[in-house]
C-alpha cells in the first residue's frame, strides 16, 4: 500500500489558496480558470466551497470578493476556524498571486487527478483482495481509475454551426432510439416517447400516487429490453427496493406473490417460495444497478454515475438511464437553508449529468401540499415543489394521478345515501393510474391511462 505521507504529499494547499486570492483580486481571470478547474479538484474541502462561491457570484454578473462571498460562507465552521472572512481578505493581500495563477491551477489539476488515481487503484486493490468480488468487477474498478487520470472532459463543447450540422447528419446513421419501459408500461411509452440522451424527465406526484412503483416498473422493463439502468434510491433502502422489484418481476399481469408476503417472508406455499428464489435468474441477467444512499450531493451523484458508466462499459453494457428517487432528497454541493435555491441547483445538476454522460435521467419529484386543498386534485406544473427551476430544466414532466386514492379517503358509511354513488365511482377507477404529460419539449403534451397493482407494487400499461 502507498505510505500515508506520500499520499499527503499529493496536494498543495498553498497553491489552492493562491488561486482563490488571485481570482478574488482580479475577477477577469475567472473565465480562464473556470473551464478547467472544478471545486472537486481542491484537496481542501473549504477551498472547494470558496471556489464554488466565487464562480457562482461571478456568473451572476457580480463582483466576487471577500465581502460579497460572506453570505455564502458566514456559517461555514471550517472558515470560522481560520478567522472567517478576514482569512479570505488575507488571501488577496499579494498581487504576486496573479503572476503565479496559471502555474498553481495546473498543479492543482494534476494533483487532483493523481489523488483520484490513488483512490481508484486503492479501491481496486481492496476489491482484488475480496474473493467475493468477481474479476470483472476488479478490472472494471481498475479501468475506471486509470481512465480518470486521462479524462479531460469538462462538459463544455465548443464547435462551429457547420460542425454541429455535420454531427446532426451523422447521428441519423446511429441506432439511438432512447430508452422506454420496453412495453412494460406501453401507454406511458406512447404518450411520453423515449427518454433520449441528454434529457431530464420528471415523474412527479403526491405521496400515495405510486411514483416509486412506476419508476421501478419502468426501470425493470427498460433493463429487460437491454438498456443499462442505474436506480438511485434516497428514500428506500436496497432491501425494500428489491422486495418491491421481486414482486413486480414475478407478477405476470394476472397473478403473482404480493409484496407484503415477500417483505415479511410469509409464503402460502413452497411453490411461492420457489418462485421468489427463481427470480434470482432474472436479476442476474439484467443490466440494472442500485445505489442505496441515505444522503447524497449532486456532485457525489455525478461521480457515482461516472463510475458506473465506466464499470458497465467494461462489462460490455451501456448505461443509458439514471433514475433518482427522489429529487428533493438530493443536496447541492454547498450549504444553504434556502430550499428553492437547493432544489434549483440539484435540478440543474441532474440536467448536466444527462448531458455530460450522454444518457437520460428520470427523477421522481414531490408536489406541493396545495394540491390537497383543491377540489380538483389533478396536478399542474405550478404544483412542482420548492422550485420553478425543475419545470425549466426538464425536457418532460409527467404527473401521476390516482382518483382511487382520494375516493378511498372520502368513503361514506354504508348507510349513507351517497355510498352507492361512491361505490360506482370506485369501481370505475379501481386500479387506474393516469399519466399526465404536462410538458414535453420535443413533442405534444397529453395523457394516458395505466394500471396500478398495489398488492404487487407494479405498474403496467392500459389493457389493449
């Protein structure tokens, strides 16, 4: 193993501090640096946060200096330990920082790549020593580590109109049709169309509408059709998710093994237990991967997607869809108590991930409680919780709505004269889930109906 002191040597906090000082002294230099240097390149996390604040303030057309950065960093404990804003002011005390800027930037970038390489190869070495890891997994981890040091992509592509036109023509010959549920939820596929690379699609609804069930059914169908899928769950742990997925996989549209039976391990027969164990063959062949995270920043998610993109390529698979459950549980890369700002940053970050890794992203989202106070509870775009930025960034917004859920809450006593009307309404909408496409950037909006099988936590297309 690499000695700790040698690993510690792969950083230069003085160079990092010099960069911050130079940028605060002369804001005109920020454009030159921002395209190459990212907050993650700083070994000192505080410096990364200060750098992010500098970029953010400058991008808003404002001067970035210790005074204007104070609102972003006033509560940062690491900065307070160093003396607060006064420490930042000290970084601007020497004009020599400007002279050294280019050298320091290149050094910080090079050292960041080395640290990523060390981390990646250390992980690969630990996997190699773990006999439960396959050779394919070890090779994939090592490959990802080696690739990281030569990855110069910053997500910014600058070409002429002629070049872009030629790329458009070349794309006609490529077989890239986007991701669908593979017919699993065919009515949603028809009204939404495929989730194409670079697209961010939002699947939103109030609690109880079946968001996770719909997303999981979609992911299973897409994976069964050969699309590589990464399902990132911040709300449900991997065991709960697999219990739902197992019930969904076994369900054939008519019968199956209820989710609760799988969750509790209560099987009515040996045959039911056998069917659960046989589901292992299905999952073994699916290009579906799960991320179980109780807390995640958008920057950390970016790194996870990058890792899985490379791992799956090493395994002969292509990651085409990332699903996030759910958007409001992701955190931005900076500390803020402003929920609107936080959600806006996450939304923009998800769109950036879709573009950077040439894949589609479907993110689940919660709706405002104001929906519950309206007589008509069908959602609208204004109901998207915490930020209008979600609507702006999304290529498509799909709302889930189940009239059955609300009718069940208003069930009258059987002796009430309204009970018969209520029962007729329930019979009419039982098991029905509506897909309301409120926004579709590259096509018409519309709606479709599907079937929600609550006992099996499964969503399917409408009966044809």
